[in-house]
C-alpha cells in the first residue's frame, strides 16, 4: 500500500507485490487497519501518511524492505547490486525449497535482504535493508554474502555503510553454514572498521539471535527504532529457562538504551533526518587528522 | 558411573560383565576356558564396532552430553605441563562457565580458553552447566588480546549447550559480547586452534570459536540450534528432535563433509568418557600438529588465510532455476 503514496519507484528491480501480500499487510480490509497495540481502527491512507506508525498510540508497524528503502533514501537513488545470488538447499532440509519459493512470491524479494548504493538527502551511502517477511529475516548463506558484499562495496568506494536489520536469527534450514555467517560478516566488519569507514546500524522490530550477535551490534553508531524488540535470546526462551515473568519493557529498544547497548532510540519519522545529520558530521570531519 | 550408562552401551556392559565373571570363575576353579573367553572377547569387540559404526545423531549427542565426558579442567590437567588460571573480565565479574589461563604444553606457551561444565549437579550449578554470560566472553577476549601481546597461540575448547539465555545476560549485552569476539578473533595476530570437545551450542560456542583450525572430537556435535529447539520452532513438536538432529547435519563427520571443520579427532573406543586419558592425549597430539603447521605462517599470512576461510563460507547459486533443481552440493553433503 505504500506504493500508492510513493508512486511506482524506479529502483524496484525486484518483482512487484503479489495480491496475497497486499492482503497480509492490510488484513481487515483495503481501507482500514486495526492497531496491534491500541486496537484503534486506522484508515490505511492515514497510516501510510504516518509511515505505518499508529497516529493514536505511536505503535510502529513492521515494514517491508522496499517500503523501508522508500522512506529512508532519496527517490530514484537506489542502485541495487548483488542481485544474482540465490539460496540453495545445501543440507536438503525438509521443506526448505518450498519455503524459499513461498517467501519469494510473498515478498517479491529474492532473499531476506536487499543491498545497493543510494543517497540520503544527497549523501552517498551503501545500504542494506532486511525484510522480516522473508523467512523471518533469517540469515543464511545469501544474507551473509550480501552483507559482506555491502561491506566490501563500502571499503571499495569509501561510502558510509547503513544496515537496517530485522531478523529472527541464523537460518535453521542451513544449519552450521548459517551460523558461520555470523563469523563471516563480523570479520568483514573488522576490515571496514580498520579502513576507517562509518558504519551505522539501525535495529528494527524484531532483531534477534545471530544477527544481533554479529554485524548488527558492531556498528560505530547503533540506532534502535522505537519499541523494537532487540535480543540475543528471545523472550520465550528466557522465560522457559528462568521460569519467572520478565520485567516490563524487557528487550525493547528503550530498555537497551537504558542499559547502554544502543546510542539512541528514534521514532520512524526521525530516522532519515538523524542519518543525514550523522553523515554530515562525518563528512565535515574527513581528513582532519590524515 | 553406573548411573550414567547410555542405552546403547548396555549390551556391551552386559557382555563385559560376563567376561569378568568367566575370568574370575576360571581363576577360582583353576580351569582353562581361555577359548571360551577369547570367543566372548571377540564378540564384545565386534559388537562394539557395530554399535559405534552405526550411531545415529541423537546417540552421538548423548555421548557428547555424557556427564563423565572430559571437561576443560580435565584437558588442562592432562595436557598442560604448567597452567595458571586467570580470572575476570575487569568489568563486572568472573564467569565460572568459561575459564581461561596460560600454560605450557610440551614447553610451548599457550593461552587457554574453554567452557567448563560440572560432573555433578552441585558442580554444574556453580558452572551454570557451561553456559556463559557476557562476562565469560569478555574475559575470553581480554585473554586473547593478552595472548596477542605476548605472541602466544590460543587453544579454545568448546563444550556448551549455548550462551546463557537470562535477564542479566541480556541486560549486559550477550549479543554484543559474542559479536565483539567474532570481530576481534578474525584479526588476532596469533594462531587460534579451536576444538569442539562435547556440545557446540550455537552462538555460545562460536563466541570463542573463530579460528585458523576448527576441529571436532569424533562424538561431539556443533549446531546452529539444539535439535530440541529446532523441532519446537520449525515443527512445533519437541518429539521430532531426532528428525531435526539428522536434518541439521551436526556431527563431526557431516560438518567435515560440508567444509565447516578442518579435522576430526578420534576418540577412544566407546567414547572419551571411557578413557579420558587417551582422549586427552589424542587431542594434544592433534593440537600440536596443527600448531606446528600454523607456526610457520607470518601474522599477515595467518590473518589473511583466516579471513578467506570465513569469507568463502556459504553455499549459494547464481540461478534461481538451479535451486529448484536441487542437486547442488549433494555429493559434498554425503
């Protein structure tokens, strides 16, 4: 439905949405949506104008990778790279191929992340955006490779890197190959760090498991979107382990800020502007101490 | 010991009891039944070979989790000639589930890291069943940086069900601690030798597991998630753990086939818990062999080789249609 607002963006090199997916986003009708948090009925037109944030209670709905791109970067500035990489089924894991095909059809994406070069209010960046609708945003070989390619492009072009995450963790269906993507991406971040290039991580709802415990937590500046669940182990696992109830707001963005794990918590409306200001400060600072 | 007999070990133990019985009967009566005895012993050896040749993944996990399986402390005691444990992350506390220190193996200095499980319930409670908090990973990083400063190779032994999923662990940045270790370990200027000795539980294992050589004991496992959790998440049915265990490809043999690990270290017949001394000696031999080859590399070569080892990890295809054909890498997995 965001497409209606932003027109048909030229950057979309991936397939357009299916009818099924439109229905998923707006389950109640094409006209209005019920807020997951305050149960208010919101007109979709209003919800879209408000960047999929509830105008009543400020609840942030989850948002697709394409819509996230549309609200974060300058129109028509996206140049995707690393397209021709597809997940295989190296373990011959039950139902994996079918799940991949379903996720592709549902999201119009080839994988749980898209990467490319783009501009944010004129500032050139390399950007990667994950999509929770693609198998829970899980990291398998392709996500690991694309994150690494984005990092390498940053090093090569010396453009700042922005990664916007949403993930359930490592992709179970790729077993240890998926776990090793944590090592691969973290090693690549080390090279980016050594090259002295700015890396901003934006963790959105939810970001957990192997993605939190690798590249997402290794940025120079970490932004958490308002209300996002950000965790290593999910709340259900913790509850089962310790067998007591969890504190109010546990593992939410605000909780992480309080415990010193993120630099700031931003509402969706503030992200593009804040990114611009961070990029500006870093650009002014370039080469003063060379 | 008697409390910890695995199901598939029972027929073997019954047979060896019979052998003992016959032996003492012979001694007592002064009879020569050595032919019978020999036959029984042959049968026992054959049975053992058969059982251990056809273990399924859940049975291997049982051996990996065996309470008498050698722990980090056992390996230290057997393979180090000299060892001093070092404590604390200098930030919050000392994690008893992940221990570390410095020592000598055959006169070669090593920095040691390892998850520490207990053998009794009481000991396990104090060791948190080998499940480390962020402090454990931060202590490990401190000791690794120290190893780098003094040009000591690092030996890291993995044996954990996973990093601890608790309130304090989350509050203090379990994810950040593991991520930071991965980032820093990728560029350490000294050799890092990793051995999974029992359970290799996901990120909690990997948090001290990025290295130049990754080895696994024959009956250990290394997995993105426990089969129980995998079955619960994917199929909403914990009863399907055995199915998940096979599907996840988590044994040493399967992971060697997938190119995730470099080497399998043989265990004594019946598993490391049957003969800890021999098990530790086999590990020592493998570690020293790998160190001998790594020590020939310059720091730059070492770091580059390590980087490329991980850079190249991943299986993907450039054509979606090939994915649907589904024949990719079939041989390699076998």
